[in-house]
C-alpha cells in the first residue's frame, strides 16, 4: 500500500513532476508516483542483482508473484466495485478488447452498435468482424456527443452488443452509462465498455451500471509504466467467449504441470495464457490500492470540481473558447479548448512557465486546440498558472 495520509492534497508530493510542472497531458500519458517507481525499481534491482523470482512488498507484507497478482486483481476489483475473479490481465486494453470482438460467435443478421468517431482501437476491432458478416452500426456524434439514447435508438431485435467509450478521448464526453446499462440489461444486450479514459479518476461501478465487459490500461490515469492492460469479464461473457488459446496460466492448478489434460479456470484467469508483465501488474495494483484508499467517489468529486473550475476560467479568458459544451452530468475530467488567432501563445511560452500541454496544429482559421486532462495530482494553482500564460500572451 502506498504511504498516503488518505487526503488527496497530501498525495501531490508523491509526483516529482507535479511539484515542478502544471501537468495537463494525462489523457495521453500520466505521471508516475514515487510508490510505483520505487516498487518496480525494487523488482528490477532484485532480478538484476540477485536473480530468481521477485518478492513483492504489498500492504506491508512480502508476498510471492502469484499472491501479488491476486492482490492486484482484488485492488482493481475494489476500485470498480466488482469481484477479483472477474479480472484478467493482458498486454493492453486493445488486445483484451478482442475477447468480445473475436471470441464470441455472432450469427448471420446480428449487429453491434457503437460510435463512429470513438476511439479507434475498439472501432477497428469491430470493423474487422464486418468481413465475417457482422453488421456494425455506427452512430454519428453530434457536437462531440453520442448520447445513450442515440445508441439505444440504433438498436433492434438483432443487436447483440452495445460498445462504447465511457469517456471519449477526443472530446471528454461522458456517456450516461447507467441508463445505457439498464436498457441493455432489460433487452439482453451485452454492454462492452472501454474505460481507459475514466478508470483511476472516475467512480466506475460495474454492478450499478450493468456492465458486462470492460477494459482499461495502465499508463494514463492509472499512473503506471506502459505495457499492461486489464479487463473485467463478467461470468455471462466468460460463458460466451470461444477460448481460442490456453496455457499453464489458464489451468485451475497453475503449477501442476504434469497434468495430462488442462482444466480451464472458472474465473477470468482462464484468458491469461502465459506469464504476464508482472512489474506492470504490480504497479497497477499499487495505483488501484491508493485509489481505493482515497475513495473513488472522492477522487471523482475532486477532479470534476477542478474541471468545472477550468471551464469557468475558460469562459472568462480572452481568446479562449470551449470546443464542446456538454450538460454537467456528461462532463468529465477532460476538457477541450480552442485558442483563437488573437492569442500569440506558443508551446515555448507554456514550457517556459512549466506548463505541460499538447497544442494541436492550427486549423484553417488559425485556431489551435488543447486537450486538458486533470488528475488528483493537479490543483487550482496549476489551472491558474495555465491561464496566466494565456493572459500574458493576449494581443
């Protein structure tokens, strides 16, 4: 467990970058806290200097690798209000997403409903199944939003899956997942969710939202090194997935390698074919443990308050406009603004003020977009520093 006094403000000191920079680029790559860095470094040093397997420090105890993986699953499950037996690890969220796109046999005439301009990973995975005859119905977003009702309206009696991003990467739009999940449950339609841009900062509840399948990654809001994905795979989905591969990790007894025939695990571990990136699993578990310690609902309230403050400052700043304006309940910790041509601000101006943002290229009217992501290592002073750069460079 991370050494945190259970207040969000006190955790800022765990992020060396945040102590120097106002960092707004988490929607691309998040910051690494000291407890993840130190934990992974201990593993690397032990493997390099001592050899053999590693001993992991978890909750003040020294544990073996499989126990560390079990505890990491439990921490992730607690974070999303689910069960550890429903968690599986993989190389990325996109790779795990193919469990539901490639692993289920869809009948002729079946269709899947998703958002056309949503994140490419899931969209590409569904598009591949079109060659097999699966109809993929794409809902067009309007002003940056594809609402739950728009997706429901695209469904019919042949819809097998509704596939959405909980928070859209490019716009920050947060779909009403509870309403969508309730409709899917009532109509026996699977709800598949890419929650990469939500997990770690928003309070995701797979039970309340009736989510059947969910994926997340490690290197954005989960504050880990890149290379590990995780999935929530409900018992309902596990019973439907055609298991196209298996290995020693898929078996009920992972170290009884003299068994003549495999006995697939009942839990989501059946999809873990071989050894995982265990340093990544450890980092995920530590980050999830801290999220649970702080309280997912507290983290969400904190980052959404920051995002509201950012939008308020944007509305008053000269030369700045919000790219998308959503109802409050559909806003997330991600906001997108446009810098109008009257501003002379440059990347160098932000860097000089130690403000980390990624500015888009100018459009035909000379406007530049910035996507701003706010984590619990941010504060209002970061936002004030951002707008001080804007004010300083207004023509």
